[in-house]
C-alpha cells in the first residue's frame, strides 16, 4: 500500500490470534476451501474460496464475538452483554453468549430483515428493535450499556474481536500454504486486520488486499489522511461492509500491514453474487462476495500465483436476493428490455414473438401501450423483457429485430 500510517506497534499480535484459535476449538468450524475453475481461468492463477458463509451463524462474526465474551471477567459476564447490529454481528453475539451462559441483548434497526431477527432470537438473545439506521441503533445500545452496566460488544473495534477474526488467516495458511494473495472485504476492518496480523507474521511475502464497496469506501480517504475519517451517507447493497468510519484499532493494523485497499461497483457485487450461486453453488451475501467482485473487475491483477478470496458471510434476505439476482443478470447481459412500435392489427404480436423464437430469446414479460400521444392511430408500443445468454446474444436479438423491420425505440 502507498500509505503508511505512523502508529505504534499494532495492538494485536500473532500470539493473540493463536490463543483465539485454541479458544475457538470445538466452537467455530474450520470452514471449507473450495477451488473455482471459472475464476482460475479468468485470472490465470488458481483461485480458492474460503467459505465463511458456511460458518456457524452464517458468517465469520462468531469467531470474534466468542473470543471477546469469553475474555470477560466473572462480574462482567454477570452483567450481561449488549450489541447493535443489522444481522451478522447480532447472530454471532447471540450464539457466543448462549454457549458461554451469558445474557445478551441485541439492538437491531426497525427495518432489519425478519429472518435475521428471528435467527438472532433463536440463538438466545433478547432483540430490541430501535432506530431506522444503524447509527440510531448503536446509540440505543450504548445508552443501554451505560444504564444497566452490560458490556458493549463492538463488532470490530476491539483487540479480542480482531484476534478472533484473525483465525481465518491461520486456517487459510494451513489449507492453502502456497497462497500468494488473499482478498478480504472491509467494513470497519476487524476481519481484514485480524487476517493481516496472522498472515504477515507467518508469511510476509503473501499479499493481503482489502476490498470495499465504492459507495461505502471509508478506508482510502482515511489512509490518505493518516487517521480514520467518516464518510457521509455510505450507500451500497453490501450492508455487511456499509460502515462510515474505520475502527481505530483495525485502522492502525490495516495501515501498517495491508498491501492495498480496492473498491468495487454495485454491478460487480451483483455479478459476483450471481457467479457464486451459479458456478460455486454457494449462497453468499453481497459483502461476502466483495473479494470475488474484485477478481471479476480486474482479473489481470491476480495472475501472480494462487489467490484466496474470503467469502465472509451468507446471510441474505430472500427478497433482497431476488432483487440482486435480477440486477446481476442485467449487469451480465442476461436480461434485455426493449420497447418497439408495431402495427395495431391482429397477429402483430404473434409475429413479433415468432421472430424472437428464431433467436432463442425467452420472453419474461410483455406489455402494450396504446394511449401514448406519440403513437400513431394504428400503432401500439410493445415493451418486452427478455432473458438472454449474454451481451453477444443481446446484440443478435437487436439485429434480428431490426432485420425483420421492427424499430426499437427504447
């Protein structure tokens, strides 16, 4: 990375991560490492997927939450813990607390997806819905901690949490010792910092690269400034990494140890999610597939040896999944929407559909417009939504329609 932050020695060291690994034995899973032939062919290097989406609770968050809560003193455990989260951290804290016999309260935004609320309650936490945005939820959790004495469990800004997340890095080195590059998503920075601590201590030659959504990329300006800075109104479908300000503890580590931080577009995130589902048969949330989005966006950057992409989570609301898949298919040229003007006479629509049959375009939806003042007396506008096989097929469909005498107006 071009920016080096003048900070003291990082507050988390390899021994902390190794201690966390012993603590997590029998608690967290050693998640699978799956090869990807498609991504390997794209980059020219072997690509492996570290499947933290298959971790207990559906994300890596259990690791850090358990280590943090297990390290509390008896009187702190007796007071209980509190957390604020829209999903993954909530479930990690809930399960970790239940395993350790600690009472937990989790504040979630009012609009949190119902499956995530239900899962958090099933893991044993008392869920309180408060606020429309995470900042309001976080403030409510802090107030609760101040009022009751419950210990606030931060999702990323604590050395124990970072040590727990760093166990992902140890597993990567054990499962893929020939690795040359590790890609990991960054929100607040806990996972990336933990992985960097473990990997750089044992294999300083391995590149560790962070990935942020372009609409919520607080790390690049923070690294340029030399200290954490906030960005206003972070916007991305990847809610797991939609964090407006880096954590102080992970920022110091990331500024010292990470090799680079790159950003990816919403189109790339949706295409990556679709690829994970279709090619790897893995359900991954948008934040979890951000490393895959980086590979899709700039495959030529990763041709120097085996790459591991950390799929950090798989908790996604089914309704959001449906919308993202549609978006991803459109971004990949798998959907085509057209508006055409045809004669308003019997059989005109059947003739149009017949032309589409010749090019094997699947019609998803058809609508007629007869009342637009721009239409002639004997014209009708037809809007078509088609499923296609990719950009080349889209071009073929358009050319075939043009050759058959149809005028595409939109």
